C-alpha cells in the first residue's frame, strides 16, 4: 500500500510516526529544506542558538518533535525541498517538483495532507510597501534566520501569534514600537472560562501579555489600523484608539496578521468538499473527527484541516494515521485512538473560546476604502471588486472572472479572505454565501520549462 | 410579438439572442442552466483569427472579422479587441513550402487576408522570436479580445435589445405542441415558442437527442497556461505551422499559452481537468519559439468544455426532426471569432427561414445519420 504524507510539521511528524510504528513506509514530502513546521521552525544547519532561546516555553515540545522527525526520515521515502503542486484524484497521482525544478509523479493509495496554515491579512492603505510582512513571516525570520523585520517594528492584528511574536521581538532586542490588537480587552476576558479547557496554554498567554506590559511595550487594544505611511518603505502607522483618537506611530517595519487560515489547496484539488466554519471565519475542508475526508483514501490533519494550533496538529496527525491504518485493516492502537479522541474533543472547546476571543475584524474589511489594493499580485482595489459586485458577480469565482482578483501569483491565498468580506458586504449577503475561490493547479508557480524527473 | 427561445448563455447563444431581438417583431428569452459564460465562452484564449481557418469556414470568419472591427457599434463596448495581428511561424523550409501552398489555395478562392512573409518581416513583427524561424503567414488585422468582457458586453447588449435572460434553468425536454409551436420543458416549468435555438455548447447534442435527432459530436477541453507577468515583448498572437501552439501576451504582461492541447472533460459533472503532461509539451514549444519565456513560471492553468463534431466544424442548421429548432454548436475551439456572424446567421434563419450569410456548409446533413 502506497501511503504519502504531505508536510512535515507537527501533524505530519506524528502521522508518520504512527504509520512507521504499524510497519508502513510512507513517502514523506516536505516543501521546506527540513521539517518541523512553523511554530517549531528549525533554523538551517550550522545555526547554533539553543532550543530554549528559539522556542521559549515550546522548547521541550520542539526538541521531542525534532527528535521524532530525524528518527523517522530514514524509515520513510523522505523528500524535502519538494512542492506538491497538483493532484489528479481520478488517477491517485501527485505532481511534485524538487529543488524548484525536477518533476515527478507520485502515485498513492492513501494520502495524509498536513499542509499547515498561513496568516490571514486585512489590507489597509500602504500594506504593499516594502517592510510590511505578516506576523508569521516576522516570526519565521526571527526563528529560522535570526533576523528581525526591523529594529522598531509595529505588530498589528489579533490572536495569540500577535502577542507571542511581540514578546519574541522584545526579547530579541527589537522592542516593538506598538502592538495593536483590534480586539477589545473585554472580548478576550469574556472567553477566559472557555480557555480553561487548555489551562497551561491560556495561562501562558496571560503571562505573555503581562511580560510585554512589564517591558514597557506600547499596547493598544480595541484599536483600528488606518494606514501605513512610507515612500521607500514603511515609516509610520496611522491608527485610531478605542476612544476614536487618531495617532501616528513611527516604525521601520510592520507585521500584520488576524489569525490563520488553512492552506487547503491540495485538499481542494483532491476533490474534498469545503464547509464554511462561522466560528473560525474560514472555509474548512470536510473531514470527520478522525481526519477522514469524504474522498476515499484522503486524510487530513493539522491546521490545514481547520485551525487548531500546534498541539492539536500533533494529536490530529497521529489520529489521522490511526484512521488510515484502521481503514486499511492494518494494526492500530485502540487505546491511543481513544485517548486522542478525548484530547481532540477538549482542545476543540479551547479553540472555540480562542476564536471568540480573537475574532477576525470582518467589519474593517467590509469598510475598506475603494482605493485600497486587496489583491497585491494583480493590484485589484476594493473599489474594483465592488464594481464587479455591481456587474452581477454573486460569488467569488465570478468576481475573479470580472476583476482578475486571485489570478496572480498567490492564486488568492492571501487576498481570498478579505476579498470575500468586501464582496459580501457590497452584495449585502453573508461571507459564506459568496463562496471561495476554486483551487487550480499549479498550487504555487512552477517553471514553464519542466525538466524530467 | 412572435416568441423565440435561445437555449445556452454562451457567446453564441447571446449573439443569436441579440440579433434576433433586434429583428422587428421578435420577443426573445434566453435560458441558461448555470450562468452566462460559464464554460468555454468565458475561458477561451480570445483569438480573433481568420488565419489558418478550414476553407469552408473562411467566408463566415471574414464576415465576423468586419463585425469585430465595428464591435463597439454592435455591442456598445470594444470587448478588449486589439487588432494586433495573427502570425503563424514557419520553422523550416518544409513549413515555408506548406505556408506558400496554403496561401495560394486561399488566394485562389479570392481571399486576400493571408500573406506569406520572409524572415526579415517576421523578425520585424516578432523581435523576440527564435532565430530558427524562417518566415510566417500573417493576417495583419486579426487580433484578440477579452473573452469574459466580450461575454458581458454581448449580455448587456442583448438585455438592452429586450432579451430576457434567465439563469439557473435547465432544459429537460423538447416537444411539438398541437398549435405547431415548440414546448421547452425545464426544471422550472414549460416555455413555449415558435422558434428555438440550440446553443448549448458541449451539451447541445444532448438537446438535439431530446428532439429525436442524432448528431455525431464529441467534446473538447482545450487547456491553457498563464505565466507570471513579463515585460512586453510580443504584440500579435502567434501560432506555428507544424506544431500545436497558440501564444499571446496580454496587456497585463502575462503570457497565455494554448494550442488545442487537450485536458479531460467530464460532461456529466460539467467540469474539465488540466492534464499537465501535454501542457508541458505546449510549454516546450513556446520556449523554443520564444526563448525569452524559457525561465518564466506558470501561475495558472485552466480548461473549458466544448462540443467537437468529427470534422471540427460547427453545426448550424434547422433540426430535421423538430422544425423550428435551430442548432448552432460544435465550434470545436474556434468559435469565439465567429460568434458575431454566426449569431446573425442563426437569427436570420430563425426569423426568415433563410440567410445570405455563408453557413450552408455547416448543415448537419453533411453527416450520415445513423439509422
């Protein structure tokens, strides 16, 4: 039986671990040079900072994950630096590209997609200036390369990553000029009870917020980012505080991020249907609690199957592999399965509270000025998108046909979320009703000239 | 007012509806199963080409070309049409000989739009072309247009002319009434009309079958790839004499590469799938003819579903089993340019029972109907 695992983050590592334990030798494909995922991102070989310095409270988990990762590589067909850019579900074949060139077709009988997540952004005037990146990007720069996006960055958005990244920058000596959270303090406080479903993580979050205040990092909650100012690059953020007073804070870089969205293009190409998850404010590939897709042979785990965070990724990765083994009538650990199901149920309650505590500011997206570029690849403004709505585009794919939104290099991965908000508000319907951009191969750009494998 | 129904909201259906609605005395309703421009009309390469047409198609495409040059007057929008020319390059002496024979054949019929040019002229027209290209056939005032914009322009013009467009209605049956009109059964009730046009693209043969008529016809799912944006390096749309290629740089700088390489279509599911094996072949041809794209990257690919009769020529004509029903489908990947003229011809057939436009060659009578 040919099993392929796509992704070597926490979910992929724990999935492979269970497969190997059952005597299966999967093909293991990872887009980056090494596994480890984003939260526990590994620096390149030769970098010497300690796990404690890199991952803080996550150091123990990172060390355990990386140890399993390294132990599993020789027991699988390990293919790093390899992008899966297409799936032909009728033939059960993946198209891959290694080192940006060599092409291969990889057949599979069963597939576990552990494709992770990416930042959700909210375009604002000036967001396409040099020096503006995402929170995830800012964090990976620090963890993997040991460089900051700036010496006095401003971090904007909402969610745990906002606060965690801010503390990591402060500790690294690049004290943020401002941490702007669009969520009011009370919205977060109100969810405290629900977040006790994962008390250690919740308390750690409280600790991070306290540590930032202690370090004197300026913090604004319930605030609104208005525009990023700059000519050659970002030099200041215009924003409005909870009392509706406007401020200008100088900076040398800006990171944006309002939670995460699943990187689920491969699930889309594999033929998995999607449902709108109102709580997460995301389109999520359909799967059962164990990670089985309604498409035979396809399993999903980790943030790519719906945002759950790094801990859930580990649990769901193992769980999806156990589901695959059980479906294939191979030996699987019943006790572990029951344990994982219990943990996943508890974590789902924590996640629900967390999503309520840090909501995506849909209203800001809907109110975006006409001149703000939503799609930065094709430079399509909110106004052009509203014109498409007026020209009878009742859903995202028609808006794409009319306006070119999502036709550029990112294929709507970045602009899809805010564009749906702008379109929905222009049409006066819910964001679920305008749908989502259909996935098309290639998932990421590939060379026109394709050398044979 | 006499009632007419057009089934299919692609470009041919819209054009037919537009022309018929502009004929005094006709009330036209267009039925579309999904939404206007859903399949190949909205996603084709937008070639406005007479160059290289099969001989029986030339006359209609020449009429269409004149209509394209006045498209603003026809539909109130320029449809993104740019007369940047079409060039079919020759890569060998054998290609050149073939080109000369072709152009001689076309000229013998009285047409003057195709012209053989030498290496110096092809280099002037296509400065970025590979040095191995020795010449070309050129049609200087052919060009290309924006397919989705064209669809929307025809839709808007049709609605202004009084056409009622109903999307989301699927036709389930066709029958003759006692009064001699045609009843069109749909999933949302019956419609009745004196004349009905079958412009249902890949699904048109199924409609013909509902009327008891068998017209041999397969499907086609031509694939296209689009590169990231590149600096402007080519104006005309480019093909090759001996190899399957269609190559065009859009105003935004992306390069659209096609050439009839086939994906997989699933008519029942109304979808089609890109097959990268043959697209890689198209990409290789493109990079050989324009070396400057060799390093470019593909950002998108797509395909659309279309009807394809066995001889790759359209079916235009009145039904043999249900008079009053007029077919217009099977354009097999080269119907975009023909759409203004074909719509005018079908509208005339519907209104008067005859047309002076050159569509006689496209009657389904050319196929031996199986017993």
